[in-house]
């Protein structure tokens, strides 16, 4: 699966009843790949298809994207895992992280992802 295909996969993962999915531009997306609308709530999602650990740079980017796209919450979704630095930064900025294991749980449930916090 390419990075672009992973972004499409993540967009489909977040779709569901009452949700509108908007894909951002492929380049110059300011750190956000998908914007999810559900009622008045707007969430930005960054999809990271990696072979190794996702660093805190991904969290920094999605925090910026949250402001750019006027969202109330932010997510980073990966097929891999996160560094401890990424986890610390996400906690400090209320960014929801979805690693390979949690992604598998969402797939098995058949429901769109929901925030833990």
C-alpha cells in the first residue's frame, strides 16, 4: 500500500453515519490528510504509513493542521508505532494516536474511531 492509498484507507476508516469526510490536497496539506465533520465537531487526521516508528514531528504537524483547518481535535494514524517523544507530545497537546494495534481494533469493530479522552 502506498502512502496515498493509506490516506484513502484512513479516510474510509473514519467515514460513518453523520460524518462528512474531506481529503486535503496531496501536497501542501499543512500536516492534515483528512478532515472529519460530525455535526459541529471538526477533526483533522494525519495518516502515516511507515516502516519504523513515527516521531514527534507528526504530532507537531497535526497540531499545526488543527489550527489551519479550524478543528477541535486531531489524530495521527499509523500502520506502525509511535516513539515515546511522540506519545508525550500528543498527551500534552490532546492529540489522539492510533498505532498498528489500535488500528486493528477499529478494523475488527467495524465502527469509526472514537477518542479515548
